[in-house]
């Protein structure tokens, strides 16, 4: 188990390095960070030379990357060009706000998706199952920015015009003057979270359903039935236990992926999170922020993947107390039910 | 949306195709009749046939009907924000441009990009997957681990960053605007090959143990020949299914990027930028939001229907019929 | 009276092309402590027949005709709840692949204990565990006290060990009939022999009747008193094991015997039966075997031949059974 995690970690490090280097290349390709200063006629050439030296702008890109990486690892993420504030402060605040959205989404989605997935599998081909399937198609096919706009159109505009009520807000985290009011916060969170949940619930409920169905078809389920075990106990004790392993793994991985989804939603709802920070920085060519942001996002994704591996290792006894080498989780498919069924 | 790049949707689906099983069914030299059976199952799959019809209609509208509608950039300032009517089916926008025409032109661009991405990313995915599966060992471990994390990267921000570089010199291609249709196609292809690589790897792994591959090897066939002549044709089914799902992904990602302002730039219409143009006014002029949004939704839904139909057709073990 | 009496059993599966009978008009009986082998190729309906005895036929399959009487009691039509009391307690089943027959995420001791618990509401967890230990010792896996494998997970055991666990689970409630579906097919030859010996030893000790399902005539000859041969969902010949192997009457049985190598018999090339057994949706009219049969006549394609007694307790379903040349042996 420990070796298993160590091996995973060993592969993860080069991936982080490659990904951040690519981002570094991209950022340096977007142009000269001093362009604005250079074109100002009043700028002293001496100042420009100083700045060039300070930012190592005349060094090869690989060297610059190494400088940046060294600083980044030591917690020096630089100062924002646009706001002159340390990047760590800007990212720190935003990270908490994004976490609020992502965390709420993950918790609620897991709850709903498990329920829907299990019931759909156990009552396969029931009206409920068909409805859940229809919803999944809807969730898979709906662009979330369009869904967010529709939610606003119906739950905000229409409600306001027809009944003159304001249940939900579509801008920011609090109404001005209401900072700290929990109800107000929830009214602001509801629509962004609902938008994020559309995709996660569609995907995770489907995943849980399929993995549950796979398990229910497994030979050991038949063995249990042949023993005379009641159906309810088979579902709880035999099927769910095995079907949850891939589900938890996928949730862990997708939580990393959600970081990408939250970018769009924050932009639409002006939610003061990481996504908003990123786009503002990108539009202002605020490269220290962009760099730190992408590096963090990559690390987060890799950590989520690693978390998925660890969780998988803990839940699956074949890895936890394995006498043989752990099966390589080459894809979440293989982390999935089929492998549990037929090792 | 970018979650779809990380694609639980594609992941959930790709996973359910078991390359081992499919190859057992389809990969045998006597697989021809199995293909015919798969085709019959596909024809009986109601949502899939509905999807095919919707896609044909959509393609017809975007590539044929589009020639008979007013120019998408023709201004008509006396007739701004016209409601949908018989003369302007989808109404007009703030400059009096015909919204129907703009949706069709936008669709043409989105569909072209999506198809291009499906082709290119399939090529990339097949090469990587076949290499990993066929040679195995450390190469396999490295490539697949890389694929795992590549798929999970927060693609939208990275794409937005890449697009903001602007025009780059790509040698043979000349200068390519990364925010333009060609640039978007290349960028998206670089990001969406993961699921195909996984499927091809899985199928290759199981196929390379099969007798007919041994037989080919015994006859002195080179590895390249074995892969292209024996292995790939035999995992065509899963490749096609995943390529279909990549089309859906590509549409969603491209429209999202354009919506965020990092894709196709106005005045060239695209489904994404049409929606973002409408944001400020959507409370009053709903048609500018709803029609492009529905166009995306219906197209992606149709592709998902077809993809599921294909998957069920080649993998009849799944008893799930919608 | 027989312990188990199956009469005219027919099981249909809904396929793309409509309902098809995977098992049709199957009749056989098993006496208390008797050993019967059901032999056939894959797809002949032997496993489905075995599952039907435990009421484990799931949609799209269902029993459409016939009766299964166990100890005088009709089992077809029992509710799920009623059947549960039969499974594992009266009739137990051992499956082919020990690798997949055990739940990978539960300890083997707990899986055996569960078999005890579901049929004995009064048993405590502790007593069930103790009983599981005894059972595992009995099958040679070892209990908790003697350094056994009670707390191991299935993946930590070898294939033979796992099959012993499966056996322990099946015998937990001292059933009267054990249905063993190819219990040794997945094992290597040495382990196969060990498991068969263990099965026979336990069967004797517990006075157990056995329905042994296999595609391997050699194994059937070793374990069974009587053998029923199935082809395309029907029993084509049934006889005492010794008689069947000495004088098989049905052309299919004869083909099978001629195509299997036997120790001590020096022969030329093994004769294979031409063609493939039919799939579920392509079972021929008349005698299902006639397209592959060397003795077929036009009338063979007309009607399904009934099982006919050719000598005491030896039945054959072939219209030409009395015209066929005797087996040269």
C-alpha cells in the first residue's frame, strides 16, 4: 500500500513539472511583460535594464523557469503586476471562495448521485430509471453557461416579473451591506452550485448506476443468492460495498476536474473565486498571477488523482492487504467495477 | 463545461466499453457478420436514430440552408431587436442582423471545428494508445499515467491562456491564429485525445495476445504492419464510439471558450460568442440567448444519442436500452 | 421416492428474435445420496438447468413449463422469500470460477459465516464465525485456531483454496442436494483431482445427493452413478455411468465418446463431430442433432424424438436407436 502510493507520487512529480513548464512557455510566448513600460517615452532605459535583470528576462526560458520554480516552491509567488499585492494573498482569498462552491457541489452531488444511481440500478428499467437516464442525457448535453442563463431567466427574471420575489441572486457572494449574512450567502450560492451540479450529478449518478449494475451481474452476487441471502442484504452488503470503490475514486478525480468548471460559473455569476481571479489576470496580462494560478491548479489536479489512488487502495482489500502487486490503475475504467468483478 | 474536458461524461461512457469484450465479439476474423448485427442493433436503437435525423437536419441547415439566408453581418439598423417572426425566424440582434443566419453560420464553424478535432484527436489517441498497448512495459506505464493526468488538467484556463498568445508561426501551416477555427481545432485536438488513447490501449493489450497476431508475427510481419493491419481494424468499434463523443466534447469546449471571449471572435458568429453577446440583454431579448443555446444543446444531445446507440450496438452485453 | 424430480422443464429466454427455449422438456430425477452428472457442451442448457433448481433464472429468462419437485414439494412458482429458505439450506450450488464466485471485498471467513447466519436467525455472530472456522477446517483451508485463512481475502488464496471455501459455504447448512457447476474446470489437473476427492469424501460423510454439471465426460465417469447427456437444451440420453460408457446408444453420445481420449485404449485419430452445436436462435427442427449426425434420415428433421427406454433405466431420444450398428469397442 505504501509502495503503491509512493510509486504514484513518483510519476506525479514529473507530470507537475512538465505541465507547469508548458504553462511557463505559454506565458512567455504571450509577449513581453515590459511592453507597456517600454513604450512609455518617459521611462528611463536604466529602469528597464533593472527590471529585465530583476525578472531575468534576458536569460533562456529554461533558466527562467528554474528561477520561477524555486521561488514558487518556497512560497514566493511574486507580486501582481496589476494590483501590486502579493499573489499569495490574492489567490488565498479566492481559493476559499472557490472551495465553498466546489465543496458544496461535491457534497450535494455525491448524495444525490448515489441515491439516484443506486435506485436506478436496483430498479433497472423502471420509470425512475428512465427518468434518471433522461436527466443524464440532459446534463451531458447542456452547456453549463447556457444552463446558468436559463436558470437566471426562469428563477430570477421570471419570478421577479410574475411574483415580485427575489429568491436568488446572480452577482457576487453577498448583497452589499449583507456581508456575513448566511441566508444571503446561500441565496447567492444556490444558482452557481445548481449549475455545477448539473454535470456532476448527471455523470456520477450514471457512473454509480453502471458500476452497480456491473457488480449486480457479478458471479459472487449469484453465489450470495445461492446461499439464500435476502436481496436487500445482497444490495447493501455485497453490491454497494464493491460498487462504491470505483465511485469514490471517480469523485476524487472529478473534484480536480471541477476546478475547470468553476471557472466558467464564477465568471457568469461574478463569484469572487479563483476563476474570476484567473480571467481578470489573463485580461490584464498579469502574468505572475496567471502562472501561480495554473501551477496551483495542476498541483490540485494531481493531488486529487493521488487522493483517488489512496482511497482506492484503502477501499480495495486487494491493494490494502495485497500479496501481489497492486493492479495499475491505468484508467478510471479499470479502477471501476469490471476490475472488481474479474481481477 | 471544462469538466467535460476532464470529461466524466466521456469517461463514464468510454469506460463502459470493454475493449476486451468488444474485441471478443468483433475482433475475430469472422467478425463481418457481427458488424452487420451491430448495424441492425443500431437501427433499432430509437434515440440513436433520432440523433442521426437531428444531426442530418442540423448539418443540412448549417451547410446548405445557410446559403439561402441573408448575410450574418448585414446590418439593418431600422429593425433592431425584432421578435422572432416569419421574416426573421430567430429575430434580429442589436444591429438588426438576422439571428437565424447568425446561428447557422455559427453552427457551421462549431461543427467544422468539432469534426476536425474528432479526426485529429483520434489520430493522436490511436498512435499513443497503440504504442502503449503494443509495447507495454515502462512505456505503457508512462504514457497511460501521463494520459490520466492530461485528461484531468484544468483545460479551459490553459486553453484560454494559449488562445491569448494570438498568432503563432507553425512552419508548414504558416501563421495560425490560435483563436481562429484552425487554431482552435489544433488546440482542442491536443487536449481531447485521452479517452481514445485509453480505449485503443486496452484493445491493443488484449489483441496482441490473440492467435491471429501471433500468426502474423510468425510470418514476419513488422510491428507497424501488425498494428495497422491487424490490431487497429479490430478495435475500430470503440474508436468510432469515442470519436463520436469527442465531437460532443469539442462542441461544448469550443462554445464555452468562445462564450468566455477566448475563442472565435465577433463579428464572425459562433454559437458561443452569440450567447455571450446576448448576456447583457437576455432579460429583454430572450431569443438571442435561447436559440444559439438550444442549437448547442440539441446538437450535443443528438451526438450523445448516436454515441450511446453505437456503444450499445457494438457492446450488446449492456442490457441498457433507453 | 426420488429426492429431486424434474419433469418436462422448459426455460425460455427473450432474445432479439423472440422467446427461445434454452432448455426444453428436460426430465430427470436424483435419489437421496445419488450422484448424477449432467454432460453437455457449452450452450447445451446444463448450467441453466442447474440454476433453475435454485430458482436463479432471471429475466430475460423464465421457466415456461414443467415442474421441479424436491422432497415431494413443488419448487416452480415459489415466491422469492420461500425459495430463499431452500437455497443453501436444502439445495446448495458451487460455481465454476472460484476466482469470481467469492466477493473480493469480504473476508472468506465472513462469507462462510454469512451462509450460516442467513438460515439460522438464532445464531450469534460469534457462533457463526466459529462454525465458519469449523467448516473451513473441514475443507482443508484451516480455521482461526490452526493458523488458517479465515481472515484472508479471496485474492490471497490460490484457486484450489478458493474452491474449497466455496465448497465450505455450500455445505454450511448441511443441504441434501449439491449442484456443482463445473467446479473444477478452472483448476489445474492436480488441484482438480484434490477437489474431486474432497467433494466425494464430504458427500459420503454428509449423505449428500450430487448433480455434477460438466462438459468433460472423463470427469463425469469418475464422479457419477448416472449420467444424462444434454444437447441443444434437451436430454438425449440417460443411463447408469458404467452402461453409458460401455454402450452409448445416441449418435451424439457416441460421437462425444469417440472424440475424447481415454486412457488404456489405443486408437487411431480421435473422431471429431463435424460442425458446431447450434446457438439459441438457430436450433434445427426435429432432432436438433440431425444436421451433424452421420445416421440422419429425412424423418429426423420432422419431429423431436421422445426419450425412450431401451433397457432398464437407460433412455435415448433417437428415432433410429434400434437400427444403429453397435459400438465397436
